[in-house]
C-alpha cells in the first residue's frame, strides 16, 4: 500500500476547494480548514457562494457568540 501525505498551506487548500467548486456542482463543504485557521475560514466564506459548515468549530468552541455560531452552521 502506498500512502501519500501532502502538506498544503491554507491558500493551497483553498485553491483545491475553489477548483472543485468551479468544476463540479458543489453545494456545501464541511470542516474545510483546521479548527484554529480563522483567516482561511473567513477568506473562503467571502470568496465562494456555497454553504460552508464548520461543525468542528462548534465542538471545540462551544462558547461562541450566537452570530458566529450561526455563521459556522452556514446560516
């Protein structure tokens, strides 16, 4: 068995997601980035028009303000 582990920056991973969104009828992505990568989450949320769901944020950050909680749910 061959295992290939790639380490991508947030920007590189964003480009991968954006390529999928442009090529396929993607309507939602869940937990797109690391739970601590708020900059990447914000960038992607501003750049695409699909639903972004951040359930891992809710698991680790259960004390989020309501507005951020709703944003993480894609609402």
